[in-house]
C-alpha cells in the first residue's frame, strides 16, 4: 500500500528524535571516559574557558546584528509593512530569529562536547590508537547528529507552523548570516593564534609545536574549537538548511502551493539521510593497527550505501514519488563522494602530491609556496567538473517531468549531496578534537609514543577536514545553483501578482549588458571578501607575534623552561578575541551591501548575473584555498614525521612557512566563501520583490 503525507512527517520527526537521543548517549559515553591527568585537565580547562569566553563575546556582537536585521526584515519583507501583510512580515522576522538561534545552539553544543572529548582523547592515546580514535570520533558525532537533527526539526517546525515555504528563506537567512560571521570570526581567531604559534615558536625559537612555554599555544587550541568546531558546524548547518529551503520553495511552486509529492521528497530524503548517518556513525570502528583515515572513509561509504537503499525503498513505497528525482539526488551524492576522493588525493600525506611539495621544501620556502599554489589550482578541476556535471545531469533527468522540474532536479541533487551531512560533520568535528588532544599530550608530558599516536590521529583529522571542506564547498555550489532557481521562482511569483506574467524569468543572457555588469561585480566579491579575512589574520598575527616576543624577553626563565616561569596565555587569547570581533562584521556586511546595491542599480537581471559570477568565482577560490591549505599542512606533518630531513631541517622551516600561508587559506577565507555565496543568494531571493519594483536601469 502506498504511503502518504502523514507517514513522511512521522518518519522525519522520528529521525530527528533518534538523532538527539543517540547524540545524548554518545555525549554521556564520552564524559564517562577516564580523565585523571591533572596537568591535562588544567590545560583543557584553560582551552574550555577561552573558547566559552570568545563564543559569549561573539554571540553578543551577533545578537545585536540579528536584532537590527530582524527589525529590517519585519519592515520590508516579504513586502513593506505599510502595504499590508503585517502577519507575514512578523512571521518572516521570527523565522529569521529562529534560524540564528538554531545555528548558535549548533555551535555551542559542538564546543561543549569537543572540550569534554579533547582531554579524554589525549589520555586514551597512552593506551593505543583504538580507544583514542573512538573518543575523538564519538565526540565529533555528537555535533553531527545535533546539527542535522536541528536542521530537520527547524524546517519541519517552520513548515507546520506557517504552511509557507517562503518563510524557510527567512529561517535559512538567519542560519546563513550567523554562520557567515561565526565562520569568519572563528577563522580569524584560530589562524591568528596558529600562524603566530608556528612562526614565533617553531621558526624563530626552534621549540616544538605545542610547547607550553609558547604563550600562543592555548589560544591556538581555543581556535581549533571556535573555528573548526563551532564555525564549521554553523557553516554546514547553513548549507543543509539552504539546500532544503531552495528545494522546498521550488517544490511548493510545482505542488501548486500545497504540500505535495515534490515537497515530501525533500523532507523524506533529508530524514533518511539522517538515519543513514546514524547507522554509519554506529559502524565506525578501528583495530589497534588500523588506519584512522580508512575507518572514517569506510563509515562514510556505509552511510552512502544505506542512504541509496533507503531512498530507493521510499521512492518505491510512496505514491507519486518519481524515480527521476531519486536519480537526481543520487547523482548529487556520488559527486559529493568523488569530490571527497579528489580532495583526499591532493591532501593526504600518503599520496604523491603532498610528498612532492615536501620534497620541494628542501629547496626553500619559495618552492613550497609555488608547488602548493600550483597543485592547489590543479585540484580545483575535478570538483568544478563534478559540480557542473551533477547540475547538468540532474537538470536533464528531471526536465521531461514538466516546467520547473529541471531546476528542482538540481535542488534535489544538492539535497542528495548533503543527505549524509551528519556523517560529514562528525568527521569534521573529529579533526579539531584530535588536534587538541595532540597538543594536550605534548603539554601534559605524556611521552613520545603517545604523541606519535596523537599525530597519526591528527594527520587523519587534517585529511578528513580537507575532504569535508571540499564536500561543503561542492554542496554549496549545487545549493546556490538551486537558490538561483528559488530566486527566479520568487521573482516570477511577484511578476504574476503584479500582472506582468509576460516578463517571467526563464534564464539570464550574458550578452545583456545589465546581466554582464552583475556577473563581473559578483565575480569580484569573493576575492575582496577573502582578502578582508586574510588581512584580518595578518594584522592580528603580527600583534600576537610581538606579544610572544615580549613575553620571552621580559618573563624571567620562560625561554629556558624554568619551573614557575609561566607564560601569560590570556594576553594572546585577548589579542585573538579582540581582533576577530573587530574584523568579522566588515567582510560579511561588504558582501550583503554589494548585493543590495547591484539589485537597486540593475534589478533582477543584474542580480541574476551577480549570482552567476559569485558562484563561479567563489567556488574556484574556495576549492583552491581549501585544498592548497590542507596540502601545505600535511606537507609540514610529512616532514615532521622524519622525511626530507625531519624536524629542525631547512625543509621543515620551509614547510612551516607554507603551512602558515595555508592556514588562513583553508580555515578562514576558503570555507567562509561558500557561506558568503549562500548568504548573497538568500538576500537576492528575499529582496526579489523589491528589486522587481525598484531599480535604476
């Protein structure tokens, strides 16, 4: 017997509840693991306190921004409040606030669990790789399950309470705007500390990476949490919400404004993706001589296989579900896996590319940079081709179903790619947990064998983080193409309402000067946005390096490591915090303001071109910076493992310099760009009606 609307909602709600229950179980399990080393607990406490202090200050700043944005949304969206429709404007503003709150909670939960897991992972590393891996991965899995469970619950809540898919754009904009600033702020914080600790510690002073004498090491470990856990969690929360929102806006148009099969497929496929991630997380295992990277990849493959089977079963059982749409989501998922494999090839230190860059480092830092930039640029090709192919195949698969279904097919490819996002976030959050554990093992004096185990876990974390960033950027690429479709749907709805149906958008002609104007401006935005973030890291790191030099000069016995000579860790944490909070708003506001200006100058055609240019340029830059940064990071680790001269050699110094260039590439600018292109796409969709009625040309 064919299943219907009620069954789809029940499955989605049960999936969200199951995710929350399993996440609580894993969090309790992590907390129950041994944590008896007093030195490690004291240092972990400093990291936890620093992370919570930064998050509190950051969220205070962002709450002010969200309040102003909510007031403006109430006044102007979906249409000016003085034109009637107060209820819809209020609902849109409340949806926006709900999106920011959900996104903030996702980041906060990640910080809480990561700060529990890092010390326990470090202690478990004394017993071998298996127990340490399980703590690191399960700590990360809490984040993955809570983020995706919140996504599903948020979307269901907005749909059930409002019955209006357009309100999802407000909810998504709330999540995206907070993610943009959280990722930018966390990225500036973490790379300020990381660059400073490496250059002042390793290169200038010749001390180990996580030497407790270095005043920047606690700030560096705090940064792993606020940048890679809270920031990336908010980022992927945003990508998942945006893909679902874009698909549901188009589905609503196809379903005639009611909840029909097109909408149900989005909800159900997302729920089945979460269930698949739960199964994949449960199967993650490693033996005492196993490879952490292989274990993480295997659990991803399990999740992928389960999702394909469950969605095929759902398509068979639910009345009116189309196999062509299942094919579109499957294409998106496979391309996501291919992007991951390509990223892995360019960033894994067991592969030839990383070894080539490490070998080039023997000739000096210029060759480290030149080779890393070159391979980073080459690495863009597979992902860009994959995104293009998946969009084209999904479009062609669904085109025969009727008008509007082709763009809906691209949206479903994005939903398919992000269907296993619970597993992807789990893998990503594992990275900073084991990175912290490696630092704690060194600072806690747990010995070389323990540090070696932690290094192996950390290397896998670096590779997986690079894969995750590539996956997130690829998913953002498909999502924003879908959001371009959502923008066209919103514009066409306004035109029909105004009695101008003959002007409906069917595409954007690049030979139209208005479209071309928008394209060139849109293409320039990711470059300027990236520069603003990287300059933020540059300025803050210079201040922090000066502070590190001052402490080594003025604190008696610090350089020699005498007992009682303690560095002033809080000074470095304060520099990173103040600098990050100062720099995070301008870059995000720049992208939003430019979008609004282009709309007012050239109207919806200019905005269409703007989004096209922004998408292409943004994807290229984001993939290049993410992959080049991961490549340099693992090149450094490859040298530190004893190759090409090992620690202290000229190759090592050159590799460290390459890593410090790559740090703001891969952890500040690169992953922030995919959020930036999502934000401007949502701004365009929300202001579609305004741009139809008010523009110069």
